[in-house]
């Protein structure tokens, strides 16, 4: 269960950051890992990052897992293109 939530949080964080940096918008409608469209904003980013920090603090995930998940998500060009198309 944590694995799916972990992946979804990473997806939300990176999707929001891509939209914010590319377009300067503080919110965006993005597909989640289940292809459901969700409104992502700074509050979502804060909640998702706190979930990940909590899991890291309690040893549920490692720093290496976080880094690897973020790296994998940012090296998938089709994912970045899809985020950029919905802006």
C-alpha cells in the first residue's frame, strides 16, 4: 500500500513542479498514476512531501528510494510531455 501512495505522491510533486517552473502557474489539472485527473496545487505539494518525509523519518522508505523514484519519474520523457500538454 505504501508503495502505491509513495509513487502517487512523487508523481504529484513532480507534476506540480513541472507546471510551476514551465508556466509559472500555482495550480494545474494533472493525471495521477491511475489516469484520473486531479487538481494539484501548493497544498497538494506540501501534503505529498510531508507524507514522504514522515515515511523517511520512520524508516518506511529510504532516502535512496526517494531519490531513485524521483530520478525514474524525471527520466521518462513521455511523462514530462504529458504534464506539459495539460498546462
